[in-house]
């Protein structure tokens, strides 16, 4: 059993689940096609999770049509005592160190996808029945019971420590910029490209997928400079398997720092041009970030770059150094500046949600909480100094 990714003529990347003989398995593939509103990466993850269900059924010689349609329902022992433990195991084999079990969030994610898939299958079947059918009530009751059994398998995630500082300190930020900033005499375009990648993440809180989705035309430089982050239709030419995406809201972000604007201009007009000239194919790319051969840079390349930096400079960079750490640093810093400017909490959340491209205001709570904690401790110290007369 395997998953193959197909490039559709529309530019969509569609994963297909194949059986042991290399033939498509219709049902899960129909389900994935019904989720074309989701990103290609989400569809691929969902199909990998459904693949685990099929591997479990293959192991126990279970026929899904028989169990869902032919009135030979799954038992409680099969769902709670067999399927759930199977999903709890770590089935990834690409890492040297293999974990025995996945975390609660990953397990719940697998469980939810399988629940959605089984629910979808039963709803499609029920929808084809006449309302007067004597089987209608049976399938409706069975669906409710099956979903309830799967819900009972979910694991409560341990409480997250909101006090954990995931971002970089000011000193760590300065060290990072010092490490990655190319020397004046450097003529290596890759160094300048990597510098721009990090500065875009640190200065604007961009996700790796957003950085790699930027086109040259999205960088507007002039009297009013800005970066435009927005979702586009799939690029038919883009054959990257792990295609970078803008998952959430688009936005236009101002470039107010003249030095940053100048460095972006220099990168586009000089260093990116040098990389683009290495392109030996007939394809022309307008992505802002390209690799050493002039083609679009991949997401794994960014992951590898951060890993190399972290390992080479372990004495300067923290173990938490990652693209997420830069995004967290941006968010915490913006929350502090908004607070110091006297912006009320609700408006700070709205501003952060816009700058980060988030839809939910509640996702900004972790940043407002951090600044509230710092403010509270500052006045706590003042209070203690008054008591002890220091």
C-alpha cells in the first residue's frame, strides 16, 4: 500500500492511495477529492492517516464495506482495544530514532481524520437511501454509535505551559543577525538569499511557506514600500512535492525600515539575478526565493538551513532556534510595542491577528498573556522594594 502524488492539469497536487498491486483504492480517494478546498499538504496528511486505517484493516482481515454497509458493525473491542492502540503507535520509519508512541495531539489528529472519513462514507450511503427506507434509522443510529466510540478514544492533551518563552531574546536576535549577515567582500548569492529569508521571518513574522510563496512582484519598493502576502491559484509549473502554501489570511505589510528595503532591492536586482542566470531549463521563475540552480527553493531546504545554523552555532543560538521561534519572537515583540503605545487589549489582538495572517483572535492570547505577565512582575518587584525599603 502506497501513496502517489499526481499533478493535475489545474496545478493541484492530488494524493492517491494505491493498494499492494498499485491500483487506486476508490473510497479514500473519493473522500480526498471531496476536500479540494483544503491545502495539498493537508490532503496528503489526511490520506496518510486514512492509509493507517486500511493497514489496520488489512492486518485484521476486515472489509470496510461489510462493517459499515452490510450490518456487521465494528465492535467496541475493535475500535477501542485494537484500532486506537494501532493509531497510537508511531509508524514513521524515516528517522533514526523511532518513538514508540505519538503524542496526544498527533493521535487525536489521526483519529479525527478517520472519524471524518467513516462519517463521510456513511453519510454518502444514507443520502442515497429513500427517506422511507426501513434501513435509514439503522444506519443513522450506527453512525452515531461509531462516532461516539471514536470520540471515546481521544486523549486529553497535557496543559501547555504558556509561560514557556519560545522566542529569542534581544541578545540572541543580535547574535543571529551577526552570524547570517554576509560580509561586505562576500560574492556568494546564497549567503544573501539566506539572510533575506531569515530577515523576512524575523521582521514580518512570515511562515516558511509564505516566504517561499512570495513572487518578486509582491515586493513593492519605493516611496511607500510593502510586502504583499496573498493566496494564489496553484502554480501549474511548480512541481515541488511539498508545495509551500499560504494557509491563512493574506495581508499587506509595510516596509518602513529603509535599510531593509535597500537590502531587499539589492537582493532582487543583483544576487537573485545571479541565481536566476544559473537556470538551465526553459522554465522562467518569478519566485522571490530560488535555489542555487535558479529553481524555487524547497521547504526541506529551509528546515535544513536552520538545523545547520543551530548545530554550528550551538554556543550562540538556543536549542529552540527554528522558523517558529522567529515567528514567536516577532509576535511577542509586536505585542510589547502595541502595549507600550497604549493600544487596548482587544485592538492589540486584532492587530496581531492581521500581522500574523490569523483568523482567530484567541490564538493571540499567548502573546498578550506573556506581556501581561512581564508587566505584573515588574510592578511586583516595585511593591517588594517598597516593603523592604530597597
